[in-house]
C-alpha cells in the first residue's frame, strides 16, 4: 500500500517569483523546478499565466471604472427598491396591528 503525498498549496507570491524566474529565462525550467521543488510542468504553467496576463497591467483603467460605476448604480437602484419594500411592509404591519 502506497501513501500519497499531500498536495502542496503555494502562495501567489511564490508562484509569481517562480514564474518570473522562468519568464526571465536565466535558468531553464528544469533548473527552476529543482531549485523550488515543484514539477517543471507547474513552472511552465505559472510562466504562461504571467506571460498571458502581463498586458492587463498596462490597460487603461477606463473600462474597469465604467464597470465599477455601473455596479454602483445597480446597487443604488436595488437599495432604493428594498427601502420602498421595507416602508410598505412597515405601513401594512401597523395597519394589521402586527
């Protein structure tokens, strides 16, 4: 009977550090994997995530700002609806003597 090794959970900072080393290309993926005791495929995956998401850092905040404004507007509308409902329920409960 063999025992399985427990699955390791790495922090985002660790993944970023290992992935950036792979992106820089100073060492091979195999060397980095040995150094940090992770599988080479995992190093390659973290490298790919960094490479794919790097352009997002340089995108303008305009789109994110519009999404945030829309979300805030929707939440304000929902708050208004709930306030009206609450006022109605309070009024009706007083009328019914509850």
